C-alpha cells in the first residue's frame, strides 16, 4: 500500500541507499553498501570544477565489509567516488578500524567509536547501519540453508527487537511458542 497522497511539493533531494550481500568462494561473505545523493538542480561547488549538475552525484560512496559466519569483520574497503570536497576522500582508510568488530548488539555505538567522529565520514558511518542489517539478513538465510538451524524454524535471535518480534506478539506465539510471553499463553 502506498503512502497517502502528499501535499503539492517539489523534489529537493534524493538519497539512494543500496545494500547487497554476497557469498564468496572462500567461505567468507561480502556485504556492500552504496549511498548516492543527488539534487534536481545545478548548484555551485568549488572543489568539483565550479558546479555540480542536476542529477549528478553530490555523494557517491561505497563500503564493503568482509565478514565470517559469526558476523565478525575480517576486512573492509571504503571508497568515496564523489563528495562535495576533495578532502573527504582522505578518510576511506579509517574504516579499517572496524576490522575485528562483530555485528551484534552495540554495533552502532562501537562502529561510530571505531570510525571516530571527526576523523571519518558521516555518510560512510551512517551506511554501516543498513549494511549491518543486510549482513544479518544474509547470514541468517545462509545459516538456515547450511543447516545450522537444526529445528527447521527460524532463529529467535530477533526476539524483542521490534513490534513483530515482541515476545507477546502473535508471530512469536506461532513460530517460537517457548518464548511467547503474552497473557493468552497455553
């Protein structure tokens, strides 16, 4: 179902975030994220030759986390293809501070600390959230396919992480009755 009809308006900015998870031949996993910001109008920018044209990327940034099945970052690559300032491109190497961290509760805070507030790129740091979610989705599916979930049911690792996975929800009651905490417990 689409959103309700919007008031009359004019497009001012577009941000596209794309994340993909890949299984590598060596048993590791690559999780890639890309963020692209564009404007529907031309505007001045000194570092990019005077102007950034309508539809041209203001930001075009990539990050690739290489992880294992335990969601530990074993390698990383970050690239800034387009940014408003040439100086932005010098921060890509700071992403290597993430090597050794695990995507687990506390990831957001730990990854922000590892990146360093004024030593990294806000946009690459923000991209780590959807990349982490993509990693979890990729690995959860893989573990199920690889038979690491012997019960034949989905893992309950997401218990109490959102409305649907709340311990008193009908979804938890149906899929993980042993974890259900609603008033109508059998």
